[in-house]
C-alpha cells in the first residue's frame, strides 16, 4: 500500500467500523419494535429458521444505508433518488411481511423504482459480456430498458426467495459483494470497493 493511500485506507476502515456499530445498535433497537408491533416471522414449509424471528433486518439495513448515503453525499451523484427508492422498497417489503400484499403490486413498485433509477442515472443493462465465447452479446436499444427492469425485479425477488433459511441470504450477499469488490479493485475504484464492504 502506497504511503499516500494510507490516510484514505484508515478513513475507510474508521467509517466501516462506525457503520458496523450503527447497524448493530439499530438492529438491537428494531428487534424490540418488531416484537412490540407483531412484525415477526414463524417457521413454515418455506422458512426453516428456528423460533419466532422479528422481521426488522431490512428496516435496520435501510436505516444504515440511508446514513451511509447521507455521510457520503459528496461522493455520490444521485443519493437523494437512491435514498427514496431504497426507502420505498423497504416500506413495501415491510407491508408485505405484515399484511401479505399482492405480488403484482410489489412487482409493479419494483418496476417503477427500476425505471426511476434508470431515468436519473441513464444506466441500463445494454449487454451481458462475452458469456458464450462468441463475442459480446449486445441487447437492442429498444429492449435494454425492458431487460434491465426484468433483471432488477428478478434480482430483488431472488434475494427475497432465499431469505427463509438462517444465514443463507447473508452468505450469498457476501459472495456477490466480495466478487464485485474484486472487480472494482482490479479497476482501482476504491470508493466502490468501500461501498461493497459496507
């Protein structure tokens, strides 16, 4: 590690430790809220965790991420839009956990949030790289937005589907974000590595 990079490294490590303790504190407090308002989950045919579990992990993560966006607003371009979309997504998830709302409504909200992010950032899934070994597979311009929305909805619900077994979602998330961190490291994108660590 170069000498000039050490202050940045220590700054990131300090912020990571802060986010860690903030997340623990928020999660501890929200557990009590979850029990108090009946926002709990019981084991069933799909969910194989042990005992009654308060459904506050998403809320706690949302609060921690919102603090991260606030603390690093100077490094981000669309922090307000990102914060709004994260909050709406989590609120819909909480409503579904509590009242079991229609999957059509949830997927509709997810599609709208994907379109909002795409509109503000200009980012779409335009290709999937050289996955078949025959060159880069590009999507037609008229389809890339549709494919992006489908991919976002699929990713959200794929993570949601595996959230019924203790530790499975956390383990998969660590693999995904660690892999992205390696890619960002290869391109020397320090701040994006920091985001993956958070």
